[in-house]
C-alpha cells in the first residue's frame, strides 16, 4: 500500500466529504419518531474520520466542537446527507464545518407503512464546527 501524499495546508482547505444515511426506525427516542441530536454528532464523527483518512492517512481524533446548532428535527425514516468541509489546516489540527440535510422523509401511515418521499428542498437540520487532530507527519 502506498503511503498518502503529504499536502500543504493550503491544498487541504476546501476538501469535502459527503455521506448519505437512512435513519432506521429503531433510532426513534421521542414522540413523532424524533431522533436525538447525538445521532447527528455521531454522523459528524464518521465524515470527520473519512476526512482525516483522505487528507492525512490516519483516522485522527475528534478534539472539540466550537458550535452545534439543531435547526430542524431529524426523524426515523429520514434519509440524511451529511457533509464535512475542511476550512483550516494547521500542523496537526483541522477545523471542519459540518451540515446534516434531510433529503427524504418517511411518511408512514397505517395504510402505507413504508411511505416516504424525496424532499423538493433539503432541510438543513444540524450544523457544527469542530476540530480534529492528526499525528505529526513523519519527516
């Protein structure tokens, strides 16, 4: 396996990672099939891990969140698009912006328990800024 190419900080900034995830009904914790906010934070960890692998050849470690905003509900039956963008690259730290958009929503009824629809306009459900750290580059 070839080691990753070491990039400069300027080359890393702007890198994005996008995941799509279906939210299973087993994750509903509240009335109305609502899913707790920690679900989005877990997804942010997943895209951050891929970001670190792609940019640094290491899974990295999540260090902190600077801001988290829960703007719209996430419900079981939703399809989420989770995006991570690298906005700053230091020697070992990376600042990442995150977004969760609901792109499809389950609309189960007694008559149609599997009913769902793609949303015309995705709903911005959760945003955050976070910091990850990666190992120092071997030199």
